């Protein structure tokens, strides 16, 4: 069955029926291929892999689209149905990995005549079977099956609780002092004379940056850190314990050892070593930056002895304004959301040779969603859906979701962004978030046309995945690039001199940023290594060891740390990828970020291959050498 993702029915009249049909038809596609593989027919190695590819296409299609709908569809019943369909796809994936007859067919193949892609695929499939537990005794295989199915449900529950737990504070209108006029206007006074501020990003981020009322900032940030508590703490405890059992049943010492095997880092111990390396590398710069924030805080509170995340954004903004003459409210005038989006399309079109055309009749799950077909030299290669603004019941962070992967002769690539950005004027941090997530999207679309679904889209090692998106952020900091779309109401582009000050102000906090990311990485890693019964106490300990901001009493960060579902013990990958991103960017000429030769090589050698080669080889092809820590260290200590 060939599925063209660009012919989804136009606005299904019956979303539940459509979701159910999508899931069942794709799971059936996979099952038909598996039955053919195990029917005893003698086939060549390439024919066997073609059938395996059919199975992979069905499973990947079945899981991708419903994972998106579970997070963004406005109808709660559809979200719940999508979750159940996701469970069915995950169960089918587990069952395939435990299918002894299927494994025996693949293990018996003579792969000597396969091409490079086929050889690589066969190696990866056999490793996947081993990691799936196919060689275990039947009782152990049954336990792996139970663990996998329960882990899927727990991960969905964890995400659902975060998505649904929108908290708020009610404050007197005078406590909005310092916030932009547009923000104040968007938060009307209620019948009781109070204003509601929620923990959703468009509310919480500006409030933390601009609200002069320290108590109000702390009240809102405490609510933000307590989303998902207490329900998600118990969910997380069970999930971490099941992951550990899963790994040990398969013969690994711990979940991080199992999880890291397919990543660039290689071993669980190496993750811990990388976290320590980051902490040491960022220590001097981070402490210097923290002292600067504390000095500014003491202007308001002479007895201040420390600073925490309830105050960090506010005083960071004041330091940028007073020491670097960068005022985020002044910057906002240049970043009108529709113009920023068009600028992003123009930038990536010019850089990567992409052509975008609106697809107004495409299927969407909400009127806010904008859909574009993507082409290269007039040939359509995929479709993107941009769901950029918050609403009730929607995913609370920012991420790219795969709908379908681009496979030659079968289907085009299709993906979606789910973000929570303002509809009007944006902070520059919102702009970089949009560039970052769009970096994932263009990586997914450009890595289309692979022979095998396993290598299509963003199929590289997980600790490389963030590097292309982190690198695309650099174009959101370039004065010439920004001048093309960062334009105020008077038609004036953002001044280059202001952008220079923005960059200097941004570099001020590099050490603090990395130490906080190191803390997040440590939480992700050590919750799985130590499996503490009191996870809040462990978070407090880790924050004291790795973060340079003090722990806020009575908060439970882990309960809303959404990355613990899909990243599990591997949040370190953000920093690992950033090391690589800084090195990749060093190949570009700062005076001409659109130079066709280097941009073309980057597109063709790093993005387009998808997972058909190891990430280290992709980097080496592009840079002409192995990647290094040098560019990152230079940035860190700027």
C-alpha cells in the first residue's frame, strides 16, 4: 500500500473514524509484510529487506501521526483515541522485536550481495532484535513485552498531565508594573478586581522577565515548577524502575547503558563523564555571570545572598538593559510574529534551496495551523504544518513531530511544529525557539527519498539530532539576516548596532546557561542511575551540585520535566549536540552566511543523508576532520 501524505482527506468530518482508520490500515500494512516474511518462501536478502521496509513504513506511519494528534488536537476525545492508537503502534513494535521466527529469517540472510544501505540496514535490524529481547527465554520475553506496553502508557500519562495542568496566579493589576502595555491589555481585570496569569509560556516568560514585583514572580514561577505534582512523581518513579528492569532483563547494567548504546556517546558511564566535563568547563564563566546578577539584585535587596530561577530572568534582563543597552521591550517592536515566520521561510529557502507554497486546502486539526508544501527546484519533496500558538489542551513546549517519513517511491516527508509562541510581538528568545524547531523540520523534510524508512528523516544518533536545529539559531543572531524581516511598524529594520549589543548581552550568560543545562542533564541521568525514592530530594541535591541557581523550596521540577519521556536518561544530548553545532557553524563565513558552496555542502552532506551514515561520518564529510570541543569552549568563555 502506497500512502501519499499529501492526499490526506480534507478536514475529516469524523476525526475519530479517520484516526482509527489511519492507525489500523498502517498496522495492517506492517502485519502483512511480517506474515510474508515468515511464510517460508525463499527470498533474496534484498527482497527480505524490501518486505522489512514495508513493515517499518507501516509502523512508523501508524505511530507518528497519532503521536502528534495526541498532543495538539483540540478535541479531548480525539487526543485520548490517538493515545490508544499510539499504544497499539508501540505494542506492534514490541511484538515485532520479539518475533523469533522473523528474527531467524533475517539472521539467516547472506548479506554479501547487498549494497551499502542494505548492509547497514541488516546490521541495524539484527541489533534491534537483540535489544528487543528476541534471544531471551520465553518468560523473559513476556516480561519485556509487559514492561514495554506499560512504559508506553506511563509516558503518555506523564505528558498528558503536563499538558492539562495549566496553573495560574490571581494578582492585583498594579502588580503588572514593568510589563509591556500589550501584555497588560491582554490580561483584563476580572469581576473580582484581579488579573489571571497562567503558567503557559506566553504568560510566564514575559512575566519572569519584566514584572517588578518579586513576590509575584516567585509565586508564578513556583506554580510553573509544580506543574504535574504530585501525580507525575509517582508516574515517573514507576517509569524509571521499569526502564531499569527492562535494561537488566536484557543484560545491561543500567538503563543509561542500554539507552546510550545507539548514541554517539556509546556508554552510560560516558554520559556521566560528559556531564562532569561540562560542569567544569562552564564553572568559571558561570560563577562570573552569576555574581554579576547578584550584584544587580543587591541594588534592590542589599542583603541578597543568592539568586534563583524566580529572579534570574528579571535580573538578566536588567543587566542586559543597563550594561549592554539591550531592552527586550524595545526589541519586541521588531519581531512581529507573521513577519518573523515569513522571514524564517525566506532564510531557510535561500540557505537550503527550499521553496514554500501555502496549501490552504490541506487537512488541519485547527484553524490556527498553517500548511506549506515544500519543493526543491520545483519538485515537491514534502509538506509542513505549523501549529505555533497556545490553546487549551495543547502541548505546552515546542517540538517537531513526524507525520510521515520520506521514502523513495512510497511517500513524501511530512512533519509539524507544535509551539506556544505569541500571535503578535515576540521576544527575540521566541524567534530563536522558532528557528531552532524549524531546524528539525527542514532536517526531516530534506532527509527524504531514502531507500529504507529506517534511514529517512531525522534518523541519526539521538545525541546529534539537536545539532542542525541549534546551528540554525545562528541565523537569528546575524544583523544582515535579521534586517530582512525584523522590521518595526515604521518600516525600519533592526539596527546592526543593536544586534551587536544583543549578541554581547546574550554571550554574557553562556556559562550560567550551560550550568543549568548541565543540571537538567544530571536530573535526566541520575534519576535513572540512582533511582531514588525521594526524587524531589535528588533534584535538590543535583541542583546544588550542578546548577548555579539555588533550589526553590517546595518545588518539584521533575514532575513537569517533559523530556523525561522521550529523552529518558539522555537529556545531555542537547549539550553534546551544541558542541557539534558550534563546530559545524565554524565552517560558515560570518560575512556571508548564505555562501552557496558551504550551504550546499551542509545540506547535501549533513542533512540530506538522514540516518544512512553515522553522525561522526557526516560531520567529518562536511568539516574535513573530526569534530572538536574548541569552538564550543571559545563560545562558552566569550
